[in-house]
C-alpha cells in the first residue's frame, strides 16, 4: 500500500457538505495517508462546476447521476454508476459507501418477528412532480385506487408531515410499511440509487423501477421488479395478491436481500481500495498536462472557473 502522504483535494461537489464530511473523503482517510491540500497531486471533482479545469494534477471525476458520463478529455479516472470495461473507470453506484452491508443481512427468524410490525400498506416519497417523475406518479395514482399509498415527501403529501431528510429518518418512517415504491426517474443500466436499499433496510418489499440489471446485485425474490411484469396492471395485481396473503408476504420477507445472504462486491471496501491504490501508484502524465493550447486555452479554463457560482469560499474549509 501507499506509504508517503498523498495531497488530495475535492471541488465542484455542490454546497451541502464540507470536504472532510464527504463519504468518499472519509473512506480515503480511513484507507490511505491522504491530506487535503491546496496544491494536490490528485483532484476528485464532480459535475456542479468548472473549477477542476484549473488543476493540472491527476483528475478523478465522480458522479452519482444517471445521465452524466466522464469526459476523458478532462479526467484521468472516473467513478460513475455506469457499467464500463474501461480500466480507468470504477462502477460506483449512489449507494456506495453509504449503506453498511450488515444492516441488510437477514437474521434467523427475522421475517416472522418483523411481520407483526407491518401495520401499514405502502409508502412513497417524492420531492417533486413533473414530466421526469410522471411514470412513478401514474403508478402511485393507480395503486392508490386499491388502497391509500402514504406519500410523505414534499410532493403529493397526504400524511400531514414531511419526513426529515436523512437515511435514518427515512428508514424509521418506512419500517411499519409492507411495501415501498422505489422508482428512479429513468431506467439506466447501472444506476441504482438509495431508494431500493431504503426499502431493504426498513424490511419492506420494494416495488422497484430503475436499473434493468438490479437482480444481478440483489436477490430478485426479495423485491418486485417493474421490468419483469408485462404491464403495470399485472404488477398491481401481484401487489394485491401478496398484500392479501400473509403466508406469501412472510415468504418474500424471509428472502435475503443478497443472494445466499452474502453481500456483493460493491459492499466490499477492498473493491474500492484496490482502484484507488492503482490511481495513487500509477505513473501517468495527467490529461491536463498533455493538452496544449497556449494562453487562449488557459484563459478559457479560467473564464469558466471564474464564472462558477458553485464554488464559494466556504467550500475551502478543510
């Protein structure tokens, strides 16, 4: 493993966290001798600005968004939710480094005990209702004709309170529910947000729309996969069948989240550590120093960064 101190930095990540509180930063600090520095050798950046263009070190692009892809003219490595065979790329789903595998493992007799706590039908959380979320809201409306689906987000709230932001708060809210509507905005191969795992953590049966290959990472018998049904009516019929049959519900609840109750590699810290070790030890010429264009290109990079409103001074807090 790397022994000498590694100067790193983070930028263009958004406004919600200081650098040291980023899950990725915490992971790096726990596995490598990294120090946040103003003149880094390795820059981790995201898609909310252009300040990364001012750095000539090794650049590692990170995104949790389904519709963002790495620009290999700008970055040397990339962490994204997408599937890729490029050795410079690491599949890094949005739930990476957030959920502990232990919280998702099945314990003996768990289903029978938890079933007694399932006193409510189905929960749904959504912050907005627009064209991007039309599919999930249409399904919500259809399922609500069978029984009320409790909506506790900012949009379409019908429970009288909004669940505070945070994994613990959301998991606690979902715990009494038999089902959880876990719909992504779109079905993108590789993109699995925290929605599916929140249902697992609360021991609901998730009704999932999203990554067509989710069954490769999680036990397909433990959730209802929208893509496996010929129609939404057929999926709703299956929900009604499970809801009205206690033995069937307990049978599904008894299925482990992971195949064989063994976490997949995306929950293994070594999976990520090996990739970062490669980054920190590889001898490469960064893409930023391979590009030449004289003062015009430098001026263009500075103009983009100067106009970047997502890089306040407070972000520089170490």
